[in-house]
């Protein structure tokens, strides 16, 4: 991208945020994860620039920072700006933009200073420690510890098989993993849990969990290519 292209994209982000506010939304979430454009500037495999948007200057955060600033400028202070990021990329699950807590802090603090209110670290499995040599904290836990911002945890919450696995159920169960999620919440690792596929499979997932009707939950599972979905049987 030429610098002029980058400037146009930054302006487009700001325009979109301004429209969201005008339409009555309470906030916006900038998707800087999974290999999306903002994320590409943070990863050494995709950012080989040698100008101010390169990784040699601020770990590649300059472009995301300018997007956040532009969004904050048009929406004002009383409007939530959430930033989603991840280590992994689509079809590249071992990718990392930060190898240590120090590197993670160097990536996140410029975004915080630019105006982000909430951070949403996307992981495939919420219960795994992010830097195992540094303890048991998840990516969400490290994010909140390093920045102090409200943090959203996500990753295989309430689903039958682990994200990225097969249709075979995991050795541990969704309920066991939910107990881990509760423990993470109670120790302050995160403030909000994002639940996607479990609620796509069963729109009453929250109600059934709260009321102890876990045996009635319709589990999420990936349909093999050789199997057709019988909607009458499933619904």
C-alpha cells in the first residue's frame, strides 16, 4: 500500500465509526485480528515495510494507532472503541505477534494511548496459558494485567469440540471448560466472555446455563462434508 492508500483507509475507518454513532450505536469494534489488514502490520511475515509504518518503528503499530486516533477524533470521548487482536491467523494457528509479555505490552500500550477503551484478545482456546514460561495467565489475562483496560475473553466457550479440532468431542467437556472460565473470571483475568458458535447452535444457551438445564443444550459441532444436515431432526 502506498501511504496515500493508507490515508484513505484510515479516513474510511473514521467515516464508518461516525456513521455507526449517527445511527445510534453505543460503540464500534475494530477488527485487528486473524490476519485482517490492521493485523498484517503487526506481524513480521506480512509487514516488511521500511517507512514509518514498518515494524522497526513501534512494532508496526503506527497504522492501527492512526486508525484508532481517527476514530476517536470523530466519535468523541463518550463512545466505546473496542480493539480486537490475536496472535493466530486464519490457517496459520502458530503465528505470533508477541513472544513475551514485554512485546505484548509494547504492541498494546500505543493502542490504549490512542484511545481504545476495551481490548478483545481472540484466542482459539481461552483456558491455555499464553506465555507458559511466565505462568498460567491466558492472553486475556495478560492483556488486562498489562493495560488495565476492560478485556473480553473468547475461544471455544461452550462448544462440543475444541476450535480447530475434529467433530470428535474433546477429552474434557464443555462444562469442565466453563468451570475453568468461571475461575478465570473470578481471578480477574477478563471482564466479558464472548460466545459465538454455542449460541448459534442454541439461541437459549444462556438461559439454559443459568437455570441448570445443561442437559437440554443443543451442542455446536461441525458437520462433516459427507453428512447432510437434517433440519427437521435438528430443530
